[in-house]
């Protein structure tokens, strides 16, 4: 039986978001804004037969004073839609997922840029559709505040409809390029969108040809009611933060049911984010994990907590418990998760902030064998189709994973030994839209 028939585990790699990662012994502090490092990262993921590289994005600094922000490596990143075409030129198989906001973009522009990435990479583009979780983005686009949460999702739904329509501007064989007849393109194979609705008026067609995988792979990570619904209707891959297997299994089943109810025929690929910390022994891995958290700066973490809650918490005593926090216009599910964690573990504000700024999602800490075993267990128990992996630190964390965990996943028949598909969608086992 081919690996595709066995539905292999999907692996994506992403730059570390743990605030202590850049200070970890051996880490390259400028990793994610240095092209040479990012090129090496993409090529190393490809050496490990990963499905793709995911770039998160935000169009503003996180909230905080200059002093607090000075402690975070996330103050400067590279624009995903500038970086990924460059990475497409130095890789051959790796899927390349760009995050782009439906709140602070125009659909024609974004459809064109993503279609160009898809053509340049020969069918390896993906789009992580976000409505923007960082409220500071508003001030960079002439707005005082974010569009209200439900309106952001209504705009996103229409935004997707326009993008999808634009990506169908040309039939696959529209460009006949018949030099004898002097006919470059067959006008009967061109489709004018002519979209006019609440948020957008876009005539089309798109002036980029169709890529070999027809359109970029659609990724979504909504966790609120509106977020999960748009994922069910539009996404092919769903990113999620999960902590324990039981709730991950519930989320998995719920998302597949929602997608079926929305008329989708191909199951969604559900990928929890996981922080992987590897050691020769469990004790060594646990020590590395503790080192990582100890490197998080207190002021920076308090500022990050304010953003996560959509509420300025600098007015409260950091040693005290979290008071009742009013609802906000920021990411709802993110806020609820933080409040629930504080209540569940009765954390002081500072302890909570350290957890949020470090990493609060699923983690796999242990030897290569233990990590391969955990991944297989989540996969076979229908809690995940694969993982979106954050490494303890870069470059070391990813080479350790590729050298030690990847061969074990391959031995267990969970991961390809070489790429079989031509496009990102082929490798993910997704149908052509
Ligand atoms: C793995 C993962 C990566 C994410 N990356 C981004 C990102 O790069 N930019 C962003 O604005 N939001 C990002 N999000 C946040 C989601 O888009 C979404 O806003 C969040 O999960 C909360 O859902 P809600 O908007 O439905 O409340 C990410 C979420 C997950 C789980």
C-alpha cells in the first residue's frame, strides 16, 4: 500500500514563537529575519520530508512599551509574501503557507500575490486566512480600532468568495499560445467574476494564470463560533491550539461534522500546534523546557498578556490573581483560553503572563522515541492529522528533530521517505478544488 493510501502524518514547521527561544543556548537570535537562516530552515524541513513551512504574521507590533517590546524577537519579521517566493526558488517540494489578513488587505491584491506565489513555486502555495488577532494593526491602516469580531468574519467570508472566484478566472488550458494563429489566450476560457456585495466590488478577471494546483491550499485557525464556521466552509487545513487528547478528539470530530454540514466532501486536515523539546533522556528534555521558560522577560510577558486579554493589565498587582476582565474585541477564543487557564490553576498575573508569553499549547517533551510515539498516538486516535511544529530553538531544534524523530516516524510508516506528489495539495492528500 502506498503511503498516500495510508494517509501519512502531516508535518509543518514554523518559526518558534516562544519568547525565550532567541536566548536559548546555541540559538541564532536573528533567525526569523535573516534570509540565510530561513533558507536553511526551509531546506532542512525539506530534508526531513516535511509537508510545509508555515509563516505566521501580524501587521503591527504587539502592545507594550518600547522597553517591554525590546525583549521580544517578534519586533521584526519578514513579510511572508516577500519571503516565500524567495524560498520557493531554493526548495522543490515544500509547501509554503503565508498568513494574510482579510481585515487589512484588498482581495484582488491578495489573490494576485498568492496566485503568483503558487505559480512561482509550481503549486506549493498555501494561505492562512486570518482576520487579524492583534488589535494594534488597526492604527497602521487609518483605523482607531479593529472592526468588531463578527463583522471581521463577515468581511472574511466575502473576501474568500472574491479570492476563490478570482482564482477561477482562467481554465487550465486557456493559454493556448498559438503562434501560427497569433492567439495567446482563448477568451472563451476566461471568466469575469463581476462581484458586487456588502464589502467588495471586484470585476476581475485576475491577471495571473491558474497554477498547477489550481489555487493555494486554504488554511484557517478560527476557534470562536464564527471562526470555526468559516473554517468549516472554506478551509482545507485547520490549525488549532489543543492541550489534551480528549478535547482535541472532540474538536476534530466537531470540525469534520461542521464541514460535512456545510456541504464539504473532503475531510479537513486538522493540525494542532505543538512545541517539541527533544533530549537524549526525558530529564534532559525537561531541563531544556525549563531553561526556555526561565529566559522569558517579565515586562515583555505582562505586555503580551494585555494583548491576549484585549485589556491593559498594567494597572493590577502582578502578584495578585486576575480580576474579572471585560469582554473585548480581540480574539475571543484566545481570551477565553487565557482566563480559563488563570482560573483553573489559580495563577498570579505574572505567572499567567509567563505561561502566555512562553508557550501555553500542546507540548511534547522527551526523547525522540517518546515524541514519535506521542505523535503516532494522537494520529491514530483521531485527535490530529499531523502537527504544526514549533521547535525549542533554531537552528538546533529543527536539526535534532529531522535527524532523530523523522527516521523513527518513517520506520513506523507514518512519514514519506521521499516526496511522491507534485504539488502541496498532492502531498497533503487533498482533492483538486
Ligand atoms: C497555529 C496558529 C497560528 C496562528 N497564526 C496567526 C497569525 O499568524 N496571525 C493572526 O492574526 N492570527 C493567527 N492565529 C489566530 C487565528 O487566526 C484566530 O484568530 C485565533 O485562533 C482565534 O480564533 P477566533 O478569531 O475565531 O477567536 C493563529 C492561530 C493558530 C492556532
